[in-house]
C-alpha cells in the first residue's frame, strides 16, 4: 500500500485534481500491483511562488503545471520503478493533466515495520494485514 503525496501549483479544478489522483492510483494498481481499495493519497496545492522545481541540469523546461509525486512503498524492483515513471508520464500527459516535462516522481522505500494503520499497532507485524 503505497502512500502518495502529490504537490502541485494551485489553479486546477477539483475535477482535474481528482482525476490526477485517480490516474496515479490506477498506475500504482497496474504497475506496482497495489490493492484496489488500498488508497492513501495526500494532495497539497501551493501558490506558484512556493513550488521551485528546476531541471537538474538536464535542460527540462518546467511550467507552472509542474507536479511532484512522492510515493512511499515496499519491495518493488528496478523494472517496476522504471515502468512506473514511464506509465505515469504517459497517462497523465495523455489525459492532459500533466505535461511529461512537468512531472517529477520520487520513490521512498520502507519496510513492513514502518507502518501503523491505526490503534498504535504495526498491523503488518501483528498479522492483522
């Protein structure tokens, strides 16, 4: 169950933001085999002056449509990660939600002991999950 944080510049409609989140979830289900109803997404909209995303010397032009997606996850291999990057860029671009040049994705890996879903218990370790 990936935990997803989506940071974007304020200005999209509520429907566009929801569709963006839905596409991210669909790709996670397809590429990372995330369970369908295991959805943890936090979406934060920022003023344009509070989102500074440069091109890291790669010559990638950015616009005010930049979106940063950070995904905390467990146990995916290199091929799955590369597929995730490519599929997100393709699907979000095709849906006219985020231009591929404006999409930044960061993956943060953790382990089963790093999760508690409530009641102060580590459900993966207790066998509840």
